[in-house]
């Protein structure tokens, strides 16, 4: 049996959140599944060692939009899928599946406007496979790199994010690292890319800069064994924080400007800090990065490290 799963959201965090349901479908039908995803999800890097995955099909510009409708349909038709699971409410993908001659089509209710990403995926999958599915995501990697010095604390800092309103000021990460270094001998790993070079350089030029390494020149796949060996990840609501939790690393996430009930409560491995005045209420346009209580972040970081 050949199964296709369509997950067209663009974020790394989105892909991580859908992993339990991808794995559950694979296990239910005892077969590897193919994924249709966007390049920005970094699925090729994240799932390279996942034995539930058969093929990753990238939804690029040529296959996206109205102009790519028939190109995408034809590519899927060539693969002769028996079933498709569509994790969205789009009529487009329903029609694509039909034109691709996929006989068994499972999809969210059409034209639903907004949803809780976790609840919708869980309910949808459980209804189809008739089994309870845990929301905990688990990334599988073959390179575990166990050569880390166990006498020091290895701390991943996810200092960047998809937009400036979600980024806790870099000065706070520097101050936090200084405070943690008073308690422990630490090494810090800056989870950020080339587009975040200003943040990276500010940290490198600080008093704790001599004790850090940056991910700026590494692929996502190369960062996975490093994160896996960290004692703690501290960061914004960004892909690296979700990767960390999926690698079973304790993860402390600062929640400034995105829906915490959708993205921050699906895993027990993630501890959160919200802006002052918020309680499970952050969402887009909360604009709370300057209301994050530093003392709470420090206190929770120390507790998690202990």
C-alpha cells in the first residue's frame, strides 16, 4: 500500500507537531509513508533517519498555486498512491488527489477557517485510524555524537525566530548566560542562521562569547546531534525549540507573540514563560517580548539544569 500525507504548512515547528500523526498512520498501515511538504519545513534534514518515511516530495513554486495544479496532480498520479491524508481544509488538495486518481481520500472538513493545529490533527488522525495518538513528537536521528564533556552544562540558545516580535532581546539571552555561568561551567550553542548574524555577533562579542559556538554555517541535520546532547535549550517560539523538545531535551521557551495553546502545550518537554499579565493567552499580536519576566526565565532555567 502506498500512502501520501499532505502537510503544506511552512514552519519547522509545524512539521514537528504533525510528527506523531505521521508516525501513527505509518504504524497503523504497516508501511512507510510519503510526505508532500514545503522546503521551508526542512523535512529532508529532519526526517532523513526516520524509518517511517518513504519519500519527501517538495511542494515548490512549480507545484504550488493554480498554475501548478496539474503538474502536482500528474506527479502524484505517477506514484500511484492508494491513500492520502490531507492535514488541511483546502478544496485545492482535495481536487488534486482526485485528479491524481487516489481512491481513498481522508481530509479535514472543507473550508474550515481557523483551528488549533494540535487538536485538529489529533482528532482527525484518531477518527481515521481508530486509535488514541499521543501528541508528543519524537525525532529519530542516527548520529548521536556522545563525545560531549559531561563535566559542563551544554545549553542551546534558540535566539532567533520567524519575526522580530517573537524574539526576546539578545541582551536578555546574554545576561541569562552570564547568570548561568556564575552557577555552572557552561558552553552555549547559538541556534540561528546566516540571516541572524547580527544577533550571533552581539552574543559572540559579549562576556560569554568565548564559551559559544554558532549554528550559522551548519545544516539543520548537522545541528541535531548537538542539540540532542544539550542539557537544556532556552529560546523563543522557533523551530529549534520544537526540534529540541522532539529530541527529548528539556526546553524552556519564551512565549512573546504566538498562540501558546496551539504551539506550547503539546509536549511535556517544553516549559514556558509568558509575558506579565498573560496566562495561557498569548497569541499573534500579543507583542509581549518586553514583558517577559527575566527572573522567571532564570529561575526556571536553573531548576531545569538541576
